[in-house]
C-alpha cells in the first residue's frame, strides 16, 4: 500500500467515526426540536452558537480557525433544519 493509500484509509476511518457521531447528533437534535416546540422556544439561539464557536476555536491557530468555524456553522445549520421539522 502506498503512503497516499494509507493516508486515505486513515481518512476513511475518521469519516466512519464522524458519521456515527453525526447520526447521534441528528437524533439528539430531533429531541431538542421537540422540546423547543413544546416550550415555544426559538430554534435559532444566536448567543449559544456564538459561544460554541468561540469556545471551540479559542486556542486554535488562525489557519485552522476558519475551517472549524465553517464546519460548526454547517453542523448547526443542519441541526436547526432537523429541529424545525
């Protein structure tokens, strides 16, 4: 196996783990959506999103921060969509 193939295999393994966690997150997001509807709460909580991104990127170098912010924004957008269903 070439070095490139080994690295791709590692990425595939990481992706598998991410997808398991993503599925779990979707399920929890559905439950949160049900609770927010029950208690007539807004789906979008800008302060919470800002806090999550701030804490996640606080100690990251600038060249990684923008990717992490993008990832988290996309993840939260999907969660809001699931909560709205």
